[in-house]
């Protein structure tokens, strides 16, 4: 496992989720399961990408799908990133820069 998903939750309504490391196809199912568990138990999730060393289209699609699913379920899912040069380039090339 080359990623870390952790959270801090001040209350049952909102959870802050922090993802670090790789967000790639190899780990997508594991990351999805962790995020879905948080979303099931909270009405609002703020997801922070920090120190992302690698991200691929599967990782971006996963984040987009989770965000869309949360909105359909009446929940709030916001993405925040440290916007390193690497991440900025990936978002620009992939067309996912509106995800954040």
C-alpha cells in the first residue's frame, strides 16, 4: 500500500479526510472503500490531497465518481489539494481541473 487515508471527525455531520501518497489504479478499490465508509457515516466530507506522489486517470475518475455520488445522495463532498506543480500539470492535461 503506497497511500494513507486518515480522518478527523469533530461530529457525525462532517468528516475531514486526508489522502497522501499514490492515488493510482492499483489502490483505487481500497481507497474507494475507505472513502465510501466515511461518506456513509457523515453528511459532509472534505477531502484533502496532500503530498500526492502519483495520481492517474483511475484516481481522478474515482474522486469524480465519489463526488457525483455524494451529490446525488444529498451529501457534500469537497476536494482540496496542495496544488503542487505535479498535480497542477496532471489536472490540466487530464481536464479534471474543475474537480477542485
